[in-house]
C-alpha cells in the first residue's frame, strides 16, 4: 500500500528529510545561526499547534513541526493503540485511517493530517460493543501478543469500508502491509474473510 | 506416597502405569480425564483489551513527569573512547541525567552512554552533544577469521575466540571413519545457517520509577522475576525493594528471558533524575543488541547399512553468538536417531557482534534443518523412501506413530476437523504423485 504517497511524500523522500534533520544537528531545536531555508515560509523551531479531527472529535496538539502523526497520537493525545515498531513504514503496527484510507502514521507528518479525518483503534467500538472486525478477531483468535492487532484491524476496516464485498484475494492484498511476528496470519485472514461479504 | 493408576500413551498404544503422587497434589490428567477447558474453543480473556487498543504495553506507559531516555551506541565493532565528555549534553535544555556506561565497547551498537531528557528530541540532541573520540581497535566479525590463531581476541587478554570439543561418550574419529567406510550408503554434507534476529515488534524497553528506595520497573520482558533479580544485583539493592511489572508484551521469542540492558539504564537514569525514565530500544538498537540466533556451520557425515539402518552419525559444528552466548546445535542430532557409532563435536566462536539470546528452542532450528536435510539425502543414497527411512530409524515410538498417522491422514485426505481436512487434502494432492527424491515433489 502506498500509504506515504497519500500524504504527498514518498517513503524515500520522507526518510531523506527526517534523516537529514537528524544529521544536521537541528533536532531539539538547537538550530544556531545561519540562513533560513529558502522556499515556502518556514515554521518552528518552536512548538506549533496542529488541529486534528480524531475519531470525530476536534483535538489540538502542540508539537514539533517534524513530529509524525504517530508521535502526536501517542505522545500528544495519549492514544497508544497505534504502536511504533519499525518507525520506517515497513511493519504496519501504526496503521490508522486518514480520510478513510489506511496509512502508516509513522510516515505522515502531523502537519499533513491537519483538517483531515483521523480514525484510530480507540474509535471503533461503541462503548463495550465491539466493531464487527474487532469481534471477528476475538472469535477467530487472530492474534497472540496483540501488538500488531490495532494496525491489522484498522487495515481491515479501511479495506472493508472501501470494498464491503472483498473477496479472499482482495483480503490477502489489502492486509499485506501489516506484519505479525507471532505469525497469526491464517487466523487474521479467516477473521477478515468472516466479515467480508465477498465469497 | 499414595499411588494412582493412570492410563497413558496414544491411540493404539495405551498402557496403565502406577504413579506416585505427593499427598495434596491434584490427580494428574490421563487419557480418561474429562477436560472442560483444554481442547475447548475459548476466547482469550484479554481479547477485548487487545482488539480495542486498551491493552497497555511497556512502550505505552507514560506516567506524569516521565523523562525520555536515550542511549549513545558504539559505531565501531571494537574501540576505546580516549575522550568521553557528557558535560555538553548535561548543559542542554531539558536534560536531567547523563550516565557513562562503557569506554571500550566490543561490538557495534553496544551502549556507551545514556541521557534522560524532557522530550525525545531533547534526548536526541543531548546524545548528539556528547563529545567522544574513538580509537578503533582490532576486531573480527567473521567467524572463520576469528578462528585463526592470529585473530584479534574478542574478549581481550588470553581469552580464546574458539572453544569447544567432542561431547561425552563420543566415538573417536577413527571409529567413525571405519564405520563410514563400511556403510553401504553414506553422505558427507555441510550446511550453513545465518545469524537470525528475533525482531520483536515491541522492542526491548523499560520504564523505571523510584519512590525513596523502592524501585518499580515496567519492562517488556518474558520473565519479571529474572528482571527483578538482575536489577537487584546490578544496583546492589535488596530484591524485595524491586517490583517488576509486565501486563502485555509485544513479542519476545526468547530474547526477553533475561534482563535486558534497558532496565538497568532506566533505573540508574531515574535515580539520578529523581523522575520516572523510559528507555526504549529504537529499531536499529533492537536489531543490533536485542539478541539473535547464532549462525551455524554443520558438517554431517552419516552412513547406513544394507537394511537401511543408520550405522554411523558424525556431526562437526561451529557457530557464533557474537560476544557471548553458546551456538550449540546438536540437540536434534543427539535425540532424534540412534546409530551404533555416534560422534558430535562443537566449537563456539566469539566475534565482535551483538550477543546471542535464546530463540525458540535454542540450537534446534539450525540443527533440525541440517540433520533432516542430511537424512533425506541419505535415504535417497540408500534407495529408500525418506518417510520409510525415518520409520526404520527414529528412536521414538511416539514419533513413529505420529509419522504413520500423518501419512495416513494425508493419504486419505480426512481429518476430524474440517479446516485440517482441507489442509490434508491439499497435502494429499501433492503427496500422491510424489517421487521419493527430495525436491521432486510437484510444486
């Protein structure tokens, strides 16, 4: 899934930019003197305010301009369902829905999510009533350690909202961006297929 | 002790035994026990927490006032810090603690110093500000090079890089050679397996918090008691002043059985800062320091007689678990089959690389791959179907029964459970037209 492209940056561009920042001593705001960067108006180095819409609720967060959506969800808003594991757009444990599409939240800058609809695992259940995909994961025992599970479920929800009649082949393709190190893949596939209408 | 009659075994091979059970112990289960939980389809009790994001892992814990720990790691496989100055880091905004850990790291990634700061970015800035001058020292990362007499000593001094020998009761080499010469079929094969990393999705990490002399550590661990004991030893404090908490863990696979370095670092930083400190491995640190399965090189020489019975088994193995951790892989060799003449010898090789940790039945993955591949090859040399060869040679009655039952189910494509039935039918479709040569099965 080309999640990073949804935010307008390729994965390579994104890692290049953040990597260059890390190497240039700019982290921590200790920028020192020098010319301001050319191009569009710069923001920072102090904290900036990002207005997000998370699970239908407007949420403001103050963060560094380089903070990822995952940083803001976890550290700023205390929504720790999306996990950080690889931090480089490979494993899918941080998957959330951005305007309905699954994205790796570690590969989206918080700024890029401004004024867009973010949905996380915390927004799925209605009180104690689980979302059908959540219920299917429990019924099919589609996890062991559970660390990848929120990301798996958000990928599945994103897929099934786009394609309620997803076939088993659609499910395999739609779920291929989420790794499970405990290798519960067969049960994850069974759980998602149980909710999908396509047979 | 009271005696209890138990019926044990497997279908077609049950027997009764008299077992002595200590007074007060519950009766053991046997073939006639009626079990209501084991074998039943029950949802996990923690299921709803895990599918809603409510389940809290160590990396999710963030108490008020928590600082972020960062670790400076060696860029070199072996080097000495001729200068290591934490002063500039301590002066930066938000930095509350800094520790020197090691001036002569012996693998790339080894922890050298640590800081704690108000935010992750401040912690990173502090690590960048640490002044360190490295003198790169001789090192060796290739296990074959490490065995040479002139190789740099990984642990320094006179510690040898290679240690090992033949196991107890091993036949001598001459006897093995004679048995191989007399065998009617034999193979001499060498198998190599690489170092493999656990790659837990949740990295090793710890959150430490002191209240007076009492320490509480949330740790991503498979063994809270070993972390408690490790902390008590490392900090020189009584074990009963240390509490270790783990509710959920994002994968361990053996690499989290002992105390990881983050626990001790977090506890020391928290002590100095007077605030809770969380230290999480980033992905690079996890892959270089979080543990690994050692490599292996296994030379297997096997021989069988005319009847297809193993007559000689000879394993020469070596492997590296970096700066520590045994690389032995002879478990399957010593337990699966018997032969009249058996010899296994193993050499652990130290290299300047991250330390091995237990990984899913240590040694058995490498050992099983090599041994079973060699058994297949020997069966072909002997002109015997590989399954039949195992049925003739396997040392375990139970395993022979399992092989036969597996073959029966595959051949009939039937199973008590529907899902398994599908699996067996798929296997049957590949099994029925197979020829006995490994690799000849149609894909």
